[in-house]
């Protein structure tokens, strides 16, 4: 179980999550959909969640397993 958590949450992933969260929120704040018809960019929470997910995926690409 500890190995599974280490593979899911690691330092590059945490950095990616933080950068992705800021990126998602800033995308909502500066580019977001003002009419409300865009399901992802009309809500700050949805933009933040997508930023978190994409940040985790990109950050996880740089993690090398030590096995």
C-alpha cells in the first residue's frame, strides 16, 4: 500500500498539481467563459479540477520508479 501511494503521490506530481491548480484558476480568471455555456471554464472549481488533473498527469511523467 505504501508503494502504491508513493507511485501515485510523489514530488514531481505534487509540483505539477500545484502549478496545474494555479493554471486552471488563472485560465478561469483571464480566459474563462463569461456566458456560462462552457461547462469547464464557466466555474472556477471545474477549471481548478481540470488544472489539478492535468498537472498531476504531466508531473507524473517525470517520476522514475526506484525499483
